[in-house]
C-alpha cells in the first residue's frame, strides 16, 4: 500500500498537499508492524498503538477526500468518474491496515486466552474485519477489471476466488466455533496465492502496454497497478490468523 | 522583438532519445533540421520576396539565431509538386499561384510605395500584406489571381504549416511534441506529465 | 521530404504485411489476373475492407485493390504532422460551387485501410428515425433499409472493432453495452461536459474505435494525440488493423499500390473485370462481380470514367444520378481560451460529445441534426485554423498561438441535405494515369446554413458557460457521402438496398456513396454496418442462385426488406 499510494499520488502530482499523508501513514504502519513483529515483549506498545490508530484515521479522512473527488466531477457519480476518479477502495485499505495493526497490538498484549478486540472476542472480530476487507478489495478489483472489459479471462479470478474465501471467513466470524476450518483455510490460502499471481499478471499487463518496460514512466502509472493484488495476500493472512484465534478460543 | 519565453527550459528536441520519440520520428525531424532542402523551384528574385514575406508572417524572436527556415520547405513542396489534394476551379495550380502571387506582391509594393518589396521597411511590408489580405489591391496581376483567396488559402496556409513543423515552434507554444511509444498519463485540468512543458505565466 | 512511402507493392509473392508485428508477414492467397474471381473490390476502407473480409469469410474468392500503399504503423508512422500527410489522397481534384470544399486530410485517405487509417475514430449509430427521414421527419429521402436491421449490424461492427464507449449511452433506443469501457475524458472534453451541464443537456464520453484495454496484439491507447495523422500504437481499430487481417486470414488477396482506372463491361451487359495500374503497367483482372468502394469521390469518378458505348454517360448511370446528391457534413467550430491549462494535444481529438441536437426536434429552425464534440488540434492544424478562421499573422498570430495550452474547442458534425445540384463529375484535367480527374461541386442550402448558425450560437453559449473567453469561430467540412445513393426506385437511385446497381446486376457499390441522407454523426460505423449487411445479402442471394439475375424490382425489394427486419 505504501507503493500503491506513492505511485498513485505521484500520478496525481500531489495536487493536494494532504496526499503525502497516506504515504507517511503507510510507511509508519509498515515500520511499526515490522518493529512489532521483531519485538519479543508480549505487550502492546503505546507508540505503535498511536501510529496504528493514526493510520486508520488517515484512511478515514482519505476516504472522505476520495469520495469528494469522485462526486464533485461532472455528472454526479457516473461510471466514468468511478473508473477514473480517485479510487474509493484505496483509503479503505489504509483504514484496514491501521485497524489490523491495532488488532495486532491488542492480541499481543493479552495476558489470558480470552483476547478481545474493540470490545468483542478477537477471533470473530478479526474474521469480520478480514471479510469486510476482502469485500472492499473485491469490489475495487471488480470495478477496475470491468473497466478493462475483462479482456483477459484471468481477470475473472479476483472476483470468483476471494468472494468464496470472504464468504467462508464471514461465516466463521458468525459461528462460535468454525465448522469448516479446513475448507476456509484452503480458500484463504488460495486467495493468498492469488495475490502473488495477480502481481505477476499485472506485471505482464504493464509489459504488454505500448513500449513495455522501456516506457515505464508511463506504463507503471497507466498500467494495471502491480502493488494492488498483494492486498489479497495480506487480507488472506489476516483471515488465517483469525481462524487460528477462533480455533484456539475453541479450547476455552 | 524580444519576447518572454512562457516555457523556459523546455525543449521537445531534448526528448529525442527518450521513449517519446520513435525511430521514424527521429529520422524525419533530424533530416528536416540538418538537411534543409536547397532552392530548386523559385528564382532568386522570387525567393528573396518569399523570404521577406515569411519574416513578416512569422515573427521570430530576435534572440533566436539562426531563424527557423520556412522558405526552403515551401520551395521543396513546389519543386516536388506535392499538392494538398484540391484546386479551386478557376485558380491556377499551386505552383503558378505562388509564382504569380510573389510577382504581384512585389508589383503592388512598387506601385504603392515606389520600391521593391524586399527594400521596404517592415511596417510598409506589413501594409502591403494587409492590402493583399483585404483585397485592396491595384496591381494588374491580381486580375488572374484573386488576392484575398491567394493570401488566405495559399500564402498563409503554406507559411504557418512550414513554421509549425519545426521543434522550436513546438517549444514556444508548449506543445508536447512527438509522443510514441510514450504518450501521456495525466489528462485533467492543470495536470501534466514530467516530460511536458511547464508554463511560467 | 524523405521518401518513406515504399515504391514497391507489399502485397505480393504470396505474402502480405502483418501490421501488428514489426516486420511481420502473413501468407496471402493470390489469384492470377485470368482467374475470374467472385468479387473484385475497388478500395479497402470502411466499405471495401469490411466487405472483403465478410465475403472471403463467406467463402467467396476476393481480390481487393487499393491505390494507396500498405503502411506499417508501428514502424512507419512518425509523430510529425508534415511527414504524415503521406496518408492522404493528395492527387489533384477540382473543387467548385458556392462553397468549394477542402479535400485531403479532412476526408480523403490513400492507403490500404482507406480513410480509416487517419479518421478520428468516432463510432456513432444513426438515429433510427433518420432511416425514414422523409416519412418520419419530413426532409431528405428514406433509406431502403430499416433501423432494426441496421441495429443488428451496428452490434456486429461495434463488437468487431471493440468500440470503447460509455456504460450508458444517453440517446436512442436500448442498445447492447459497448464491448470496451470509455476512455478517460481529457480536460478538453471536460470543458464540453461543463458547458453541457450548465446548459442542461446531456453529454457522454465519445464512443471511439481505439481500445481502452489490450486487444490481441493491440495495446491500449497511450493518449499520444496524433490519431488523425496515423496511430503508431496500433490501438486505433482501423480497417487496416481489423478487417484487412480478417480478409487475409479468410483467403482474400489485397493488392496495394494498384490504381483501378476502368471497369470493363462485357458484351453480355455484365461487367467483366477491372483495369488496374500496378508496378508500372496496366493489367486486367477478370471478375464475376465488381464492387466499387472508393468513397464518395473516387467511386462516381470510376463509374463515369468507365463510360462505354452501352453506357455513354458512365456505368450504372442510365438515370444520370451517378455523382449526384453529393453531401459532406459541416464542421463549424468555436474556440476559446480557458484560465486552466487544457493541453488538448493529449488523447484522441474528440473525447466528449453531445448528440442533444440530433435527438431533439423542437427549438430548431431547420431539418436535420448535429452532434458536437471537443477538439484537440495539433500545432500545424491549429495554426491553419487560426490563419483561415481569423486571418492572423505576425504578432497577432504569435500572441494567439502562445495560448495554445489553454485553448478549448467545440466542433459540429452537421447534417447537410441531399441536393441533386451538389455533385461529383469529371473535369477535363487528367491525372498521372491519363484518367480524367474529379470535379466536386458543392454549395450549402438555406437549411444547411440555418443549422450551422444554430450550432455556432449554441456552442458559443456552451463554451462561455464552461468559462472560456475570447471566443471565435471557424468553418470547414468533413466526410463524403451520397454520390451513388441507394433507394427503392431505379428512377431516383443508382443502386438498391444491397448496393447492387439497377443497370448492371454484377456491379455494386459499398461505401459512403450509398447514403441517401447523411445524418448528424460521423459515417464510418454506418458504412461498415452496410458492408456487413451487403455481405449477408450476397451470401443469401448466392445460396438462392440470384447473384446471376438482375436486381429485383422495388416491389420485390420491399418485400424482402420486410422479410429481413
């Protein structure tokens, strides 16, 4: 997301000064996540917590800006503006990243097995966040692949595989104990793999544009965004973590 | 006439070896710049009148040296007889139009101001050209060549065409220049790509 | 200028250029001149190229001729206006009449792929009522085909070209979604949008024959803006890139740099083949049928130049209508300066349009309609517009051109009424082949001028509403139509609904000459749709053994039209 927002806001030439914020926010979130991953102390960290919350807040604000950008253009909310205006789904990803980071802080801090998140049991909460995140990412991919006329049959993959995973993890969120953990795990792993494959497909897409890689200064901006598909991987991983939490709470 | 450059530092030629130019474009523009065609069609006299007219129709910045050549390319078009694809009934073909037109303009200058067109000061040359443009002429040669039609449909068209085929003309108006394989990404109001001209208004 | 145009034909020795691959070739079936091929087609543009592909795919033997060269866009198209004049028909023609028209870059291509190699890719359907303009709207003439029939063929052509159009098209009856999504509207197009919204009319992204996503070997448009002087990206879905490859794959032969000079009439009153000039000599190709698809000047010119004792006034011209009812479309425009940077040189020239005045019949003091579109002329084209529209030179020209990146413009595609007086005829002058050149006589009528006036006033308001200042006007024309029109009555038309001439059953016409009326939209989509229909009709007639019989009488044609709709 750091890469994606950097590229896209560079494309927008930072016409609004605030466009630098999501880059800073996602960089910081990346930083604290790495820090948190390496920190052996099983406790939440005030600064990491603050950054995560700020990231989520930045995403919320960005969502407002993007919505304004899309609707202020001519013709109210038209297909054309959805296609070419600021992507509504992108700031949502930052909200998600911030929220996931917050979740990670909460989870690591738990002294006992009954971990909670935003007042709810952690497992179902994280599963619900994953399902929501997947839904948003699917919608974004669907919109942009629709814009690309599904000209390559593989473009149907992100609107067929992840929805199944999203459905399954949403179901798990609603159940006290997940009834289909193996099936859910399979589809999440498939979605995670799809994220990598998608990056590969997008790189191919950039290369088949006019001038290919030599014309990178146009094609990296115009072509299918290479950093976008890995969002599926990130979400799928969160879903797998949620499944673990759901599974462990089963033994309470 | 000095002029503030609206796009200082911008040069379409500077993109010669970037993805904005392809081999074909380089070949064509290089030839135009490095190998301007020799005078083959117009006589020396006609040529000097043409050069003088071009200098009034297209005012080139005084700080530019050398000037963008225009007359050689009109000469080449006439020499090769590469028409635009149509000829008005009752008018001679474009080769004759130019020959007669140049001669008529010179005659007009002599009749009105008592000197050859090339010997008149710039202001007087402009006066003659305005007369031709308005059809307010008295040289007998114009009987076979309607002055307004010649000015609007042949003289102006050919001269501006050859000038705006030159990279320096592209630079001064902020045109993006050649664009293949690399085109453009940013298409909105007040948006431009890093390889476009930046306006200093 | 460097001689880039290849002096030798490329479609020979059993192969043809594969223009989608640099330096590529595909095998091409070839016929001997002595082989009596099923169809000899003159011209390979929107009419001839499409027909060649569809007839070859239907199993007929086809040889298509084009006077122009076989360009390789990827390697040979430069980003240079002067160099790219090589795409146009610049052989001399005479223009006359009250409003002599300009020819060349605005309407006449000379290349395999015809004028679609340089066209602006605007892909619009006729308003359904226009097919019965006389009966339903009270002007012009009725077409001998129904809109329902044409709707099917519009579907086919839009899919064949993968037209990139808006998800919802604001006008006309329900239609299938465009195959590809619309391009991003540039600032120049957004100026049209703003103006339209302020004046309370609808607008939309222009449906364009250039891809907004990859298509086979065509990459998506890179918005370089040199569209009307040749697409070096190969995103533009011209006949060169769509129909010609299909024709080749189906076994047709395309002969480039082959100028057809005369159609030969046999002793039995049927045409026997075409005389063509290639590689320095005249040759004769035998054919069972000849289709003339040279667009609305060269088609009548060829028919007139093929005069013979049985048809002293030209082939298919017993009623004297070959060349008559010639139409163009008015291209009046308004231009203005914006405070914002527009940089209209980016992207196809017309990324936004409105067809409001094509579909509204009130508030008009004229018959017919017009669409108007945003503009993006390159430097030479704009300088010429300034010169001819405002007569600026010297400092005034410099000052005007210095605003180049702030300019915005709106231009109409305006309907012109069919009038017998407007015509294509033969001049006395001859060309390099010794063939008499064409003389095009055109004048606007009162209705045409009222339409132009209405359009200019409206567009001025629209441009001002969008924030432009220093607004001025220019005029020009585009497109060529009507000079061998189709109809149901042999007394008032040259060919029937199938493009088959009334006089000679194996002589056909398939291009813009067919149009009885011209409408207020660019003609290319309709020409291609007619060609697809003609191919289907020929297929059906051949199956019934009717290709060898004369064209049906109007009563039978009408009955068949009902059958088809």
